[in-house]
C-alpha cells in the first residue's frame, strides 16, 4: 500500500479465500454497472493464461518446461472453474455465484456497488461511521434472503459498532443471528465476535457468552487468529470474562504485532477504541 508517498507491504488474511482482488467500481448509471466482467475477470484471465500454457505444452515437446506448462494449465483451469462456476465455498460465495446473484436482483447490485465503494474508502483510511449515511440501511427480512444484500445488514451493524452504539448494535446483531438469512458463515462468525464484545462490556453474562463462543465459533476464531476484531475479542474475553490479566496482555501484544502489517488503518483505529473502552470497564 502507498503510505506517505511510499510503498509498504501489508498482510491481509481472510478465512475461506485463497486471495482477493478488489477494484473501485464505476459510478452506477441507471442502476447498473458491468458486474459480470467485474466478477468473472479473474476466471477469464485464468482461462486465457492457462490456454496459452496448454499451447506451449503441446508445442514445446518433452522436458521440464513442458511439464511446468502442463501443471500450470491444469491448476489455472482448476482455479477458473472454482471461481467461475457458481458455488458457495465454505464461509464465502465465489465470483460465479456473485455474478449469478447480481443478475437477478437490482437491489443486490446496488449492495455490491456500495460494498466495493466502502472497501475503497476503508483502503483510503476512512471509517464506516464517516462514510455517507445513505449507503447504509438495514435490509428487510425478504432482502436478507439474498447473500449480497445480506452483507448490507452486516455493514449496518458494523457502522453501529464504529459509532459506539453498542446496545443498538447488540440488539440488531442478535436478531439477525437468530433469523434465517443469507449471511455467509464468515460474516456471522465476525458478528458473533462483536456480540461477545458488547456482552462483555455490558452485562457480561456467562451463559450468553457460552452460547456466542461455542465450539464452532471458537474454531472459526482459531482460523482467523490474526484478524484484528478476533484478537480484540480474545483480549476482552480474557480481561473481562476470564479475569486473566496475563493472557489479556499476551493478546494485546499479538494485536500490536498484527497491527503493524494490517493494511487498513481505519480498522485498527476503531479496534483500538474498542480495546480502550474494555480497559476502562476493567478498571471500574
């Protein structure tokens, strides 16, 4: 990322994905953007480059270069199929599924556009609470059945958290987690982390925390152990839930280590505020 006029390497790991390439979308015209090419660009490029590798394999004869081309082509075509054929892979939807979903729902297309614009702003250091309010709204129950629009429900809650409206955020998140929605597993897991945080700095009820942080949730958190909001949740749970100051300090050290290479400064700024609020609760 370019920071203060210099390029610096950052690290971003998201469970369920092998990588991610996001582009700033064009402005919507008559409620439309070229969403198919946007989503399937990666698969199309995989296919094109793999086709070239396959041709080189055929014409290069027998040897290490020929073997390399064959392996390259097979892997490339495999990735093209994994990303291009509509599928729900673990905790996320692939590009083909998104392209298919967007073509059936104008509201979902706008949600997709807002998500990409919000990602642009986050990359520029803007926090959710400072983005245009009209971008964020809680979808209806019917709209929450679409996986792309359901993300806007997640964004709505994330904005409430960033505004420190914790009671309202907890109420909305709890309701969404209980309903039958199209929120993908990754987002629901991170939402449970936020719910646990709200519970810990609020009533701090052990029975509620046990439900939120069950075996499945802890497994997801282990897979995302370097994600800032997960580390923050682990820190606050150790500090306010387990009353283990030593463990809490270790989690805080891990947070600071990850913060150095995490690309989105606005997220780190928000998480630091959450940590400070929890510290104050612990001192009361």
